[in-house]
């Protein structure tokens, strides 16, 4: 088969590799139909995630079950499935406590030895461990593009909103409307927010945020964010804040834009340590939540898409064939004008 392999800093190639095989009875081999590039791939390639070089890339993929291990009971060859970015075993002490993000055996697909040494989703086939625990079947009415968001970005954006919005009627501000922030904007409708403000420096992303549910947009390169938020909120500030950019400029703006008693959910991964004015946050009774997307809820999100309550597919702004994936990764990492997220068709 072919897969994207990362050999060094910012160095990746589409190479031939042996097909993955069933290694444990709980494994499933997925024939990938669609994959995509993530902001986290950009972090990995830039060396921010401290994993030794030499591993396949990609953690967001959907496909069809190709082979099942002897102990797999929930899946059969031919089933359409979406994998979580980070699989979990379901039986270790952390999983039994419900803390699947910290599964003692788990890891992140396509992220190298520091994250479990798993296969990568930018490939024609992937071995998915503990399939009965962590793989999701895609309902018939849900497209590959829609399902592809559920393994990471939609679940992460939604998890952030769930942790930031405590009650209906609040104003939610989202910093960074890349794919993850756009998913936060889009899922805010599930929580009865009164108003959604999206902040980003890229005009096309702000336009997409409006299409996916933002009421107001602010471009910090054209407008002073704190003053604009004060004007939009009658001086109160935002009661709920999601940060899906994870840069010093947005972290520094949290407290000034937040209302007294606000909740902030941080899902952007800072490339380096950031400074935070905790004293100012304490004086405004601000609660900070950080974390990974709640991938245990992938089936919930698939059901919300199936019922028509969510449609994140506009986030894919172009479709490219697998032969062009190296180019698609380069364009994503270098922020090609107009590109938000590419849908890569593998088979
Ligand atoms: N916590 C999790 O479970 C989880 C899961 C997936 C991704 N992530 C992380 O979330 C972040 C976003 O991922 P993405 O795929 O959407 O990436 P992305 O890089 O496309 O999105 C980041 C957005 O932030 C914007 N931005 C940058 N500086 C800004 C500023 N000063 N003010 C406002 N906006 C600014 C960028 O223009 C961009 O649109 C990444 O750090 C990624 O690694 C976290
Ligand atoms: Zn991702
Ligand atoms: Zn586990």
C-alpha cells in the first residue's frame, strides 16, 4: 500500500509500505476511503510534539472494514466506519474510570513512537486496535466528509463548547476559526447561545464562520478585539470563550474579553509555553478548562449529523486525489489562500 511517511523535520513523502495485518484479535484493518490534514499534523511536522522522526502521518480518516480480528464482534467486512484520532482500549484502569483520553495503552494515530507508534491515516490501509471499543459505524445518511469530522475536529469543537457554555442565553466568543474553531461555532447552536462572536485574521475563515452560525466576526488585524467585544456585549464581555488558536495573542486576550464569572475552554495546542495573567483571571472569577476532544461521544455526533442538526461538511473547501496528498499537506501547513481543510480521496 501507499502511506505518507515523516522522516525528519518538515520532511514527508508518499511511500510504498507493507499492508498492515491483524496483530491482535481485537484489531480491525480499515481500507481508507477519505482522509484529511489537521492543525495537529502541522504541529507534528514542525517538531512541536517531540516524537522521534520516522513514522506514518495522519489521524483523521474514514473507510470500510477490510478484515476483522477473531475477537471483534461489532464490525464485519464492508461496514463504513470512522476511527477516533486517539484510540482507547476500554479495559485499562483509566478507561474503566471513563478517562479514555489517558488510556494506558492508547496513543494517537500517525504521531510516532511518543504517541503509541500507531499507523497513520494518510494511507490506503490502517490497523485500528480495540475496534469494538473505539471504532464507530457511519449511519447511511451521513457522508464520508461529515463523518470525517467526528474523529477529531467536530468532537473537539463540541467538547470545548460543552465546557464553556453553562446555560442558554450566553454570548460565546471563539478565538481561531480554523477547522476546530469552526466546529465550535457550528455546535454552539446545540447549546442555545444568544450570540456567537468569531475572531480570526483570515477573511475567508470568518465568512465560513458566519455560514456555520457566527453572528459577529472580528479580524484583530483590522479591529481592536477587546473594544469590539465590549461594544457587542454592552460592556459585559463574553460569558463563554473557546480558544482554538492557542497562540500567545489569543491567550493574552482571554481575560480582557471575558465577562465576570466567564468559562474559558482551551483546545488549541500552543507550539511553545504561553504566559497567562492568572491574577486578573482570579479577580474576575474566571474558570479555565483545557483538554482533548471527548472522543467517547463520536456516536452522539454522528446521530446529530444524521438527524440534520449539524452539517460540518462546508469546512472542506476542496477535494484532492490521494496522489496529490503531499501537495495538500504543504498547502495546509503553509495556509494556501482560501483553503480551510482538504478532503483527500484515497479510494
Ligand atoms: N484539544 C484537542 O483535542 C485538539 C484536537 C484537534 C486539534 N487541536 C488543536 O487545535 C488547534 C486548531 O486546529 P485547526 O485544525 O483548526 O488549525 P488551524 O491552524 O487551521 O486553526 C487555527 C486558527 O487560528 C487562527 N489564528 C492564529 N492566530 C490568531 C490570532 N492572533 N487571533 C485569532 N485567530 C488566530 C488562524 O488564522 C487559524 O484560522 C491546533 O493547535 C490543533 O493542534 C486540538
Ligand atoms: Zn486532528
Ligand atoms: Zn485503556
